[in-house]
């Protein structure tokens, strides 16, 4: 009985956190950002992406490797339209090019332009 109570409390906590983040009724995929961005540039890119692409609800950094950051993206809609939206993306201060898109991963080449 205690285990059931603990499990239901944990489930309720996770649902509440998702609701607070606005990630209910969203899908997830991986976003690979390739480019030599410093931490400040990466944060600026992420902030701009969230503000310009209304479908993107949240970004969570997952894997950092040399020249690439992989993130989990919670978004509304489906991957195809999101990829199309990212392909046409114009972010001030960044040159962004979609280099690959599958049903579970989108890869962007990103370069800071200094503008």
C-alpha cells in the first residue's frame, strides 16, 4: 500500500512539473546543434529559438561534444512542419542551416555572425 501511494505521488509530481513547464500535449525529439558556439552564444541561440519558433516549448541540454550540443526539444505539432520551420529560420546574430531531419532528430549547423 505504501508503494502504491509513493508511486501515485511521484506520478502526480511529474504531471504537475510538465503542466508547469507547458509540456503537456507536446512531442519530443533530439536537436543537434553543430557549430563552435561558446556558452554565451549557445544560450543566446536557445533563447532566440524559443522566442521565434512558437512550436518549441522547451529545450534541455543532453550531450556536449566538441563542436556539437544535443538537446531534447518538447514541441507542439509534428516533426515535419517543425523541420520546415527551422529550415526557414532567421535568427539575428546567427547563421542557421538545417543539415538533416529524421522523425526523431533534427540537425542544425549554427554559426554566430556577431550581428
